[in-house]
C-alpha cells in the first residue's frame, strides 16, 4: 500500500507541476486581452490574431489545469450528498467514478483528440480567418495532452482512494503538496 501511495504522490506531484506551469498562461492571457482592448478602443488596431491568441491561451490554461483541479479536489461535486456519506462510501464512489467514468472518458478524448490534432497537422490547417493564426494543430494538440494530464490525476486519486479505503492510517491528508526540497509529500492546504 505504501508503494501505491508513493506512485500516487509522484503522479500528483507531476500533475501539480504541469498545472502550475499552465497557470502562467493566465498572466499572458490577461496581457493579451488588455493589449487587444486598448488597441481596439483607443487606436483602432484590433486583430483577429490577438483574439485567436486569447482563445489559444485560454485553452492552454484550461487543459493544463484540469488535472490540478482534480488533484486538489476543487472540481464540481454534489457536496450536499457526498458530505453526508461516510469516508468508506466516499472512497468507493471515487474509485467507481474513476474506473467507470473518468479514466474511460480521458482515454476516448485522448484517442479522438490525437486523431484531430494529427489530421490538422497533416493538412497544415490554419485559421479560417484570412488574418488568423497558422498551425492550428498546435492548439488542437492540447486536447490529448490535457486529457493525458487529467488521466494521470485520475490514476493518482484512484490509488490514493484505494489506500485510504484499505489503509487509512497511511493517509494524513487528502492533498498532495511539495516539500521545500522539491519532493512530493502529503500535507494539508489551508
């Protein structure tokens, strides 16, 4: 069980790092939006490239942070029902949800997302706008990449739930954090 927890922590640590890097896209997104708005309203220099760049940055932010949201349990749940259930029932719901729904969903979206990005790359797809961004395959590739990160997060949470169900004494917290030396550990987030 300790090995499962170690794997869970390592996967969670990786997902967390990817999410933190992807979160920087928010800063770039804000800068592009401000530049675009000021240019449009004060200098009449609006650009479809800037608008598409906004969509691309938003996609990078969303797809890169999906797994982070799941690792930190900040995703949408039916808390009214879940909070009234016992710890073991919550673990079983998490395990069944991961195995029957989340992992198959990630695999299906990864498969079709890769196919979509690959077709886009082969055809050298560009924006439908005459002045839009080229290389549409780059942004389409974030679909399978984001789902891969979410899949790793699902496996991490699945392993953690199994450990929590059968060896709750090994779990000190429900979240994964990073120690000062950069190694993953289990701590609480306040």
